[in-house]
């Protein structure tokens, strides 16, 4: 059953209950606040116990049925977490964007940005990747670039955030991974005798990813590319730079 269908059923149930009580006393009507609190408590219990599908269903129902309650606003934040734990990165991003759009001055906007960055943050090699010796640096870098940009936005807009230091460390990791990917691409061109393309890709690493471990292999690729093109002076100059970078 989809989250929209669950929310619709909840609305129908509440409408039927309200209609049934319409002929009775006003104090027989359900208290919206207490119902929102009850659903929120159930959702938090499911989240704490690790039952993320149940937590998602409850939080989504709460935000649909009681969208203007305080509990709904907190449910939006909690949904980012349970989506992430349930391996639904696109839902994390959608929830974060929606929260920031609807609550631009909320004090937890930094959390929404942080979770959005985590949604695109690359995971470590799993058992299958290790079994088949898959090189993670060959994976497309688009997600890493998006994650880096989001963490950068977090640091620029909320430098005092409690998530700032972790975001900064993740950005260093992402820069290293992005640079390593560029080395793989440059080596790919070099191996196929596309020497100019290899040199240009390696030069990009030197221009954009200074102070990463990929500078050394990038210089090596450039030197080899110049050698293969017969450009001895440029090859020698590159090797002098390479040796200077290797010096302690």
C-alpha cells in the first residue's frame, strides 16, 4: 500500500469519525492535537526499534493528515533520517528540499542540508564490490559532486552548525575521491594513445584538486603523455615539478 493511499484512508477514517459524532456533543469530537501526538509517538517507537518501513508510513500519514501541527514539522525532519536508513536517497532529497522550501528560517535547516548531502554521499565498497574487486573510483562522480556542493552550501550558510565539522571532513574525502576518478579517466585516455586528452584531464586535476594525493599520478600521466608526443622539454619540466612535489 502506497503512502498516499495510507494517508487517504486515514483521512477517510477521520472524516467518518467526525461525521458520526456530528449529532453528538462537541466534546465527543476527536482532539486533533492528541491524535497527532499519538501517531507521532507510534512513528518514533517504530523508528527507535529500527522498523523503518512502519516509521515511514506513520510519519507520512501524520504529515498528510495534520500538515500544520508541530508534530508534522518534526515528522518531516525524522522522515529524512528513516528514508536514509531505509536506503531511499531520492526520498531524503525530496523531503529535505520540501522542508527548506516550507521552512526557510527554521533553526533545523542545517540538518536538512546535512541529510541531503548524506543522501548523495558515496557508500563504501560492500561485499559484492570487494568480491568482484570493483574499483569504486570508476563509478560516475555526479552524486559525489552533488554531495560536495550540498555540504559546501551548509558550511557557507551555517558555519556554526553542529554538522559543519563533519561536513568539512566529508568534503575532503569527496575531493580525494573526485580527483581519483579524474586520474582513472586520464589513465584511460593515456592507455588508448589519446595523449592530448590524457594531458588535459591531468591538468584539470592540478588546477582543481591541488593538495590531494592524485596530484602525483596526474603529473606522471602528463609527463608520459608529453613523452609520447615527443615534447621532451615539457616532459622534463613536468618531471621537475613531479620531483618537487615528492620532496618532503
